[in-house]
């Protein structure tokens, strides 16, 4: 895959690499796409009943555990 960036974005990517924040331009683009994937509107992690049950079972062993329902209510 080849990506063509406008000069301002290309300069930005090069600056990040020059500062040592990334190893190369590919690392910058990969990080940006990962962040976009997580932050894009409409992206939701699907919580199946089985996964929720397993998470709840695992949380029972923690000293300050909360169920997934409690966590859901906390973020509303």
C-alpha cells in the first residue's frame, strides 16, 4: 500500500520521526490508523453474554471488583 500525504502532513510525520517519537513513517501511520479505529464514531466492542459472564467470574477474585453492569452504570 502506498500513501500520499499533503506536504503539511508529510512534514508532521517526518518531524515525529526526527524527534525519535517513532522509528519510521510507517510506525506513525500505523499508530494513527489504530487510534482512528478505536476513536471513530460507531465503533463498539461487542460484549456477548458469555464474555460478560467470564469477566464477572474473573472479577470476583479481585479485592475491589465490580460487575460489568456496575461499570456500565458508572459510565452513563
